[in-house]
């Protein structure tokens, strides 16, 4: 049965040990040609994948190509984002959220929807202090999360561009 392995992970594992493909072939018991083919195509038999996992002292699942959802999760992880995407996040988030919070705290009519939403979800028997905190959280979620979208869009298109060009 053929398995699709992550070519980048395979190369990183070999490079981290400063091994050549020839050295990896000797250590793993696979032929040099097999190592070259696996690193080029990412396709390996189950036995070859087991050999590589044993040599790299990891599980086969760590070598298997990530599914689309895992790749999307990794690319949309704030920790893995580029500095430019983080700057975009903050440059949109901070002013938008600051203005929204200012309007909420001054009781401006444009934030009346926050109170309506809060009152429709939560009991009126909750203390005024807690209701204010709930309003704050609603505003942060409803205004803050969408303002992160431009950074994600930038990061997504950078990833698409990198895959297409290189």
C-alpha cells in the first residue's frame, strides 16, 4: 500500500541530522534510488515509511502528508503567521476596537445593538456590573474577530502565491 509522506518533513528530518541521501539510505536499509524517489514524490510503500520513521525515531503519522484541514489550521494559526500578517491584524484591530469601545462606554446610539443582543441572551437579574462586562465581551467578539480577517486574507494569499511560484 502506497502512502503519501510530507516531502518537507522528510527533508527537514534528514537535514537536521546533517545526513546526505546516501547516508540515509545506508542507515535505513533502503536504496539510494528509493530515498531519492520518496523525497521527490512523497510517495512511499508502508515498509519504506516504517523504515524512515524508525530511523527518524518518530511515528509514521508525523511523516504523513497533512490533510487540507490541518494545513489550513496551521496557516491560520496566529503563532505561525508572518510578521506582516500580524501587523495587518493589529493595524486593523486596534483602531476599530478602540472606536467601538469608546462608543460603547460613552453610550452612543450606534452601540445600542450590543445592549439588545445582551438583553435577549442574558437574564435581567444579572448585576449591572456583570451586564457591562458581558456587553464588553460581545463588542470585542462581534467587532474584534471580523477585524482580524484582513490579516488572514493576506496570509492566505501569500501561501497561495508561494505554492504557485515556488
